[in-house]
């Protein structure tokens, strides 16, 4: 029986991972719940959580959309650095054999050219990602200081799907758009001019990458769909899929932060080394997400 600890097991990605791991009776799963029960910023909690684990998934973290990054960028730095620092140290003392961490594309330089894993620490960051991007770069460098942990860093593009964060105050662009269409907001307000390009990874594809990472060599791997869509294109797919929704043209609010125009990730390494590739095209994934969320209203 394999003992697996999932940090952040009550979150969007962590919960989906736990559900999939639970299907295998050979897995003994432990996962963190609310911060009150397991605060990974505290060394003692990290030690208690990983002390019997062979494999640790680090899906916990403080995240937020462009609004939070613009208004309080340091909120994505200190807690995330502390959680990883204490977790790596606790895993080393506990003799954990493998650690799989959800990293971030915010550490990539500011360019719209296709980027491989080796490009992560090269060049200047997008100004809006200066704080979270440097934090992620530091966390990955910190992981290199623990070679005995055999750490895999997965760098996903935008992960979306049922169970995502649809809170209008903290959600990313895809769940925010899904919520607006599901609520029949008409017209819909889009931050920016609608030309921002997003390469979304459906949650099921993300979970498969996490499972495959348990047997992958240490290192970093890009996880992306390889296709991408502009925000306006996503809006069109969603409103056409929504039943009996005759939508007015969206309102583009260019006063709001819209972050990167475009980011392209090469996923050759994930295909070659992990045997992973995306199975859910973005238009279909958007429709699935809208169907599930609309039923919850």
C-alpha cells in the first residue's frame, strides 16, 4: 500500500486529485483540509502531516486572479514561500521518497514565443508578475537544495473546470466568464479588450499529469493544452452553448488589469518523458464547465 499525502486536498485541483487517487484501493490517502486543521505555514503542522507519507503532493497555495495580483501582490509571496520551505524540510526529515509540486507559469519571462522548461529562469518577468513570479522561481530553486526528495514541479497553464473558484472577487478569467454566462449577465463585462490569449488545461487532464508525475524523473514539466483561445473567442463558445441566450456584445473594460496578452508553453517534455498529453480541447472543456456550473445555480 502506498501512503500518499495531498496538501491542499480540499482545493480545486487537490480535491480532484484525491477523488482519482481514492479509486485505487492500493493507496492510503491523507489530505489537508482547512487552514484551521492544517496550516502549512507552520513547521509543526508540516511535520505532522508528512510523517508517515511516501509520496507528497503539494497542491496547496495562495492564488488569485489579476485583481488580487494588482491590489495585493505580496499576498502571493510570503505564504507560498513559507509553505514550501517548511514542507520540504519536513519531508526531508520524514524520509519522503517523492514530492510533486504545482508550480506556476508566472516565473516565465515576458514573451509570447513558445517556451520550454529551460527558459524559466531566463529574462525579465512581466511587470504584473514580478512578485508571484519571483516567488515561484525561488521555490523551484529551493527545491533543488533538497535532491534527496526527488521533486517534480508541474507548471500548468490556466487550469479550469467543474469545482473551480467562481468567486467574482478572486476567480481567474475562465471561471469568471463561465459564471457571467451562466448567470445570463447581458451584456457581459470583460476585463481588457478581449484579445488576451489563454491556454487552458481542463481539470481531468491536470489530474492525469499529477498521477503520471509520481513515476517521472525529478525536474520541471510544462502542462498545457497547446491550443489556446482569446477571451472573446471563449465568450462566443460559451454564449452559443448556453440555451436560449441571445447575448448583447460584451463590454470591454480596458481600465481593469488584464495581465499577459499571450503565453505559449512547449509540452514536448511532458509528452516524451511522462507520456502525458491533453485530451480535452478547450471549446469542449468550456462547455462541460458551463453545464456543471449552471446546474449548481
